[in-house]
C-alpha cells in the first residue's frame, strides 16, 4: 500500500522545527518508509486508540512518531523522545 498524501499537525511542525538538519533528513527517510508501509507503527489502546506509534533512532537517540492513517493519507501528530511524549499527545488530542 502506498500513501498518496501526508499531512502534519501544528504540534508535529513545531517539534520538527526543533530538530537538527541531520535529524530532519533522517526523519524524512522514516516518513518515506511509513508511506510505503503505514502499518509499521504499533496501534495504541485506551485514550489513544486510533493512533499508531513508530519507534526508531534519529542520530543515535530513540524517537517516537505518532500518526493516524486511513486508506490513502497519513496525519503526522507528533514526534519526540519518550519522556512526556504520551502525556503531551493526550493533551493535544483533547
């Protein structure tokens, strides 16, 4: 399955802008992988039941990428390290 459209929330944009150029380049590659296989992330339960989270490394640091997807589009919700990631994501969803 190939995704046609990728959108990003303001939360995602703000967090992406805080990354270094090298991290952004690696993130773009991860997003391309996500477009090829949108089910790569783990489907969450509970308060975040429609969200998938993909774990990966950016320049030797673990990051999480939260997103939602349907048949032909992905919505990038947030990116960050594990600390406070889910708390901030829940706050954003309310």
